[in-house]
C-alpha cells in the first residue's frame, strides 16, 4: 500500500490528483526519450517496449521460481523419511493428519472443497458399505441428490432451487463444523 501510494503521488505532496498524473506522464516521457531531444524516436519507443517486456518476463520467472520453491517445501513435508520419493504410506499419513487440504480453515482445490466432496459422495453412494460403488448405487445417489434439489418435484432444477440447495448444504456444513469445534 505505502509503496503504491508513494509511486502514484509522483510530486510527493501527500495527495494523488491530476498534477501527479501529469508529473508521471512527464517522467515516463523523459525515461523513454533517452537522448533528451524532446521527441521519442521509433527506436526509443521500441527500446521502452522491450524493457517493459523484459520486466514482465522477470516478474513471471520470479513467480514461477516461488511456485517451485513452495512445491519443493510441500514435497519435503510429505517425504518424511527423506528418501527422495513419497510412498503411499507417507501420503496416507498426511491425509490422516488433514494435509489433503491447502491449510486449516481454507478450501482445498480451486473453487471446491479439496478432497472432501469425493469422499462424501463415496460414503453416501456406497449404500452397502463394501467400499465400492456399483452403477445402481451411483445412479441412486444421483437421483437422490436431484430429488433433494428439485424442491417442487417438477423434474426440473431451477437456478433458485440450486441456490437454495447450495445454501442448505453450506448451513449443514457450518453446523457440523461448529459441532466438531464444540466437542
């Protein structure tokens, strides 16, 4: 925040306004006008474009490097025996410790709820508890979910019904989470 404000307050008067924009334009022009003649040549414009592109590429590389560092840290945490590989047992231990989610209080994968959804579907659909889901169990689970969402039973799930079902599910999750925390 402070750096951005300082950069935008080009004349350092403590206020960002039209004067700052004009000072910034002049600074940018002067930076591009490398020979100081008061005009920007095509070569100077090209050089400025290449410099911007190079800065973008450096930022992109830095982000990629940070991602790689985070990946290496995650791998090292999984590889508890330091063998250089992650065994099924190490993965299971991490999962049991709650490590299959991005972090405590955070949702796991982008736009979802980590691995929880798939496991919940397995438990709900596996009606005989044998650890496998037959096509009949799968179809029954889908039909039950659809019927639960189709509040008026007309065979069509509207946007409002979908939102109501999502809100009800969130309320159910919240109640379960609070019940676990109060134990």
